[in-house]
């Protein structure tokens, strides 16, 4: 729900156009077949008639029905991937970072369609026990391996002695 509330409040896609397939009346205005309609997703999810205090980030709110990834047949096909990426990122951060804080003034990337950052300076305090060989029991398998080791991926082009990245950094349902 936290992810959905974040997307509802700060929709990554702010606007896009749709073309009418028939004449339509919207709020008493006729839009002819073939007419263009500019959709404002960021505004739709902040409608005070639909959500009380819509500008507040509220983790107790039911965010279902937000249109941050579109809706119906126009829903973003990558929304499941975005959720998975967010879960992986936050899981990795939780394991490795004790504290994050702004280290300067954030600066928005100006774009009429997408919402993103041009600069987001942060200060990171690493976790006291970051994952690594020094903090693992002697019998534990390392998620990092060197080329030529028993866990090297087939066809790897990593030079001898260089570290490869693990396949994943989060626990996914159904994977071992």
C-alpha cells in the first residue's frame, strides 16, 4: 500500500493524450470523434471529492483505484515490474543503509509528461553490519563470487579476479 500511495501522490506520468473514437460530452462540452483529450493523471489522483486531504501522504489511506499507472486497457504493462523494482531497491537499502537524509536542495527535471529529478543529493549512513565476507559465518555462501568459482554464470565475460554481481538483491516469491 505504501508504494501505491506514493504513486498516487506523485504519479510518474503526469499527462498523456487520448483520441475520441466517437462524439463525447464531458462536463457539458462536446468533443467530436477524432478529437484529442489531454489526461492529467497527477491531478486525477488529487481530486478532493474522491480522496480527503489528497495532498497529504497517508499510509492509512486505501490507495486502490489510483491512476498513476493508467487504468483498464490503458494500464501500464510495466507496472508489475515497477513494483518489483521498488521492492528490490527498498529491500537492498534496508539491508545496507541505516540512515538517508537530504544533503542539498532537490531539483526537478522539467518535463510536461514525466515527473523525475534532475538532482536529488542525499547523504547515506551505511548500516553497521553491511553484507560482506567479514560479517558472514564461515560456512555461509557469498552472494559475490570471482570468475572461475563454482557459482560463476555460464558464459561470463568477467576477467579473472573481478567480482560479478549477484543475480538478484531481493527475495522474490517462488524463487530460491
